[in-house]
């Protein structure tokens, strides 16, 4: 379960509480869900109770107590704790991780089977996230001579290609893809930062071409992506050095491990100790 899905879960909990007469507030448009801060617990936390306290005219912890059972009943959520003035700390069910692994495994196996059936005449991408849903479909893009249009078109070529389709790009009129151009030459930022700067904003927004994209701190989204990529590559490299491969394995051990973790969470006194 992703933060976006959890945000929707929290909003549904608020809506149910309102429908059942437990709260008298307008359901907000969004609920912020983030990793818990200092003193927090679980996998994610939300301050929705604090957000609703003033319009509801009730203490945040009281609102948190109302929302807690609604969120706890959601599939994929194992527990919800209240900390501080009214933060809701959400524990995810370990089985959700196992289900994701199974989904990836099944996708890879189906890809291998379809690839074998289709033979050499058709190439099927069995990688996770790839499909042949758009096989046989072609998208024609007509773009101006502009670097941002080129970058956006290249991204579309990759995305549609991952789903089995193809994109034909040409510089011709009438143009059907014209994102707002960059205000200046982005090349000094370097290839990665250029692509990020041109793709991150909506096509109708003017991109920012500043050195802020190169700042190495958590507030910079590009840095977070680069850092996560570097960590993932390091994990893969170190796992390879230890003899692990990327071949999907049996997830039954994960089921047993998840069950052990859940038991330890609900019965901490019975958890094994280190002498």
C-alpha cells in the first residue's frame, strides 16, 4: 500500500465518520501521509486529526479515536496507534508485501509463458510494469524544434513502448505536443537534471532551470530519486557479491517471517531477546 493509497484510505475514513454522524466537518480534499517523525511508530503517519480539530470543534486526540477504527478495518492495515497530540500511526500488514512479491512473480512467469508462445516473431516484455496491452497501436506525435518537446516525446516513446505500443515522432505541422518551453538553456544542469527539470512540471507550466535541482538535501525531489537509485544499485551489487540473484524465489518463507513479525508486534513480551 502506497502513501497515495493510504491518503485515500484516510479520506474514506473521514467520510465514513461523517456519514455515520461521528464527525460534523467537511471532508478535506487531501490527507497528508508521510513516514512517522521522531516519536512516531508504524510505517506511516497522518496529522488528519489535527487538521480537522478546529473545524470540528473537538480535541485532536478525540478525532483520532473516532478515525482509528475506520482506518484499522482497511485491508492491508494491521494496526493504528495514536501518538502525541493526535497523530495516527499506521502499521501495514506484512502480507501486503508478500502479495506484491507474488504479483511480481506471476507477472514475470506470465511474461515468460507468453513470450514462449509468441516465439521470435513477437517480443513480449515480461518485466514488472511492462505489458502488451497497446500492441499494434501507434501514436503519432508532431512536435516543434524545442528541447522540452523532444524530452517529453522521448518519455512518451518509452512509456508507450513498455506497454507494447509504438510512437512515431516527427517535426511537422500541425503540432499536437507543445509543452511550455524552458526559459533558458538547461544543458549546464547535466543530462539527469535536465530531464527532471523539463519533465517534473506539468506541460502547461514553465520549467524552472536553476541550480536548486543539484542541491544534495532531502528537500530536493531529484536528490531523493537519485539517492534511492544509488541505494538500490548498491543493494543489488552487494547481493550479487554474496551470491544472490534476481531470480524470483519461493515466498513461503516470507509468509512465515511476516507471521513471526506480526506475533512479535502484538506480543512483545514473547519476542526473542538477545543476551
